[in-house]
C-alpha cells in the first residue's frame, strides 16, 4: 500500500481530532486554570509555538490575538493526551521552526505549499494551523472578543442578514478539481 502526502496529512489531522476529543474527556478546559502545569510542551517549544501563533493570528482592533488567547495550555493539554505518533510530529515540527530566524518568512514559505504540501514541514504547517484555529476560536479572546459572540441570548426580534448579497464572480474557477 502506497502512503501519500495527502494520506499523511489526513492521518495527522485525524490524530489531532482524536487527541482533542480525548483531552476534552479527561478534564475541564486547561485555560480556565490559572496555575496550569504543562505536561507535554517544553519551555522552548512554548516559546516557538507562541512566536508562530502570534504571527498567524496577530492582535486586531477586537482582540489581542493568539498572544492573549492562552493557546499554549490548550495545545499542551491536547498533546499530553495524544497518540505518541502525533506527539512526535509536534516535537519534530516545533524543533524545525525553532531554528527559523524570521517567523513571517518561514510561514509565508510554508503557506505557499498549503494546498500541495511537498515536505513534512508543509504538512506540519497544516496541522499547526488547524490546532491554532481550534485553540483560538474556542477561547474567550477568539469567540467573544474577535468574533463578537454573545452567547445564547434571547432575541425578541430577529433582524436577519443586513449585509450585501453575494454573487459568484464571472471568472471564478474553483481551486479543487471536480471528480470525473
């Protein structure tokens, strides 16, 4: 059986989803605890993680971005409960990124291959982006401050969508090829 890059990415993302599910079953959210004790990530790995996460989700007018979202405990908690193969992927990926002098340049280079990954670094970028998105948009910083979610509030009247109508541009070509 041949193992393709696409299969590797699929497997890694599947392992991440399983790890998140497993982590959620073990205990409450680690970000809720001010005295969270890291179980997987080393201090150097946490620095690398935060450095790249801050570039990917910078502060905005609404929130402090990834730097304020306490993503490190979330990712650590998930990885502490993850399969050893996924833990090895993260250790290797973060070790490679720790050597990068310029996080912006490194991420720009990796993002160029996002839809056709050519290396393990490209594959780790996709996995990292998935984990970072989950960590940020499930935090108070991401869901409430950045997105403006206000919870399950009662609305007496529903105003409906007030924005512009959407239409597909005439020269639009989908990125993915259709199956024949």
